[in-house]
């Protein structure tokens, strides 16, 4: 898939619920981990932001479960920036089993910039610049004309 950052995982035994499939909350962990890696790739370090007293936080996560994952399954989480606003960045995620690309989950996430009082603030200019440059680079590189949509 064009413009996606990819992270591979293997299902571990402690991620299973009593039915022998990955617990629904674990899917959120997979998405959050991939999102943090993409932010790093863009040049935004969440730990550095936290050291200033500010924060970047997940404010919304919509998960659409398609198929269960079981112990030993290998999966790929694909994530990309799908849109931005003054204070938020929107992400689109797909989880597929590998190597057969069987869909497991679709998700949309919203990340918000917060000040020291945990109130939403505009994305700082340097962060916005990195996000915009990344989107333009991916769009140009992949020949995409419009990469914004959600479920």
C-alpha cells in the first residue's frame, strides 16, 4: 500500500483472551506502537515533547475488527497520516496477516497536541512543518493526488 509505514509483529501468548484470540485491546497497542514509529520517522519525538511538559496524546481510536489473530500469527501494521487540523493529526491503520495479506483490522486514530495543562493547542510550527513535508514527500514519491480518507 502506498504511503504507509509498516511494522511487523508476531502474536504472543499473553496477548490472547480466554477464547484463544488476540484480545481486542491489544489491537489498539499495535496501532499505537506503529503510530509512534511513524511519528519518529517524520521527525517528531514524543519523549522529547513530554520532557518539555507538553504532550501528544491519542484522543480517539476507531477500530473495525475484520478477522481474529491467533498465537503465532505474523502480522503487518500499516499506518499513514490521513489528514491534519490545527491541533490534530489523523492516522489510518490496517492490520493484515502475513504473508497472505488477510485483513484483520481497519482503524482511524486522532492524535492531539496538548499544553502543560493538558489542553489542546495548535501543532507547533516545527511539528506542522515536518508533517506537511512528510505528506508532500509521500504524495510526490507515490504519485498520490489525495491521500485523505477514513472508514
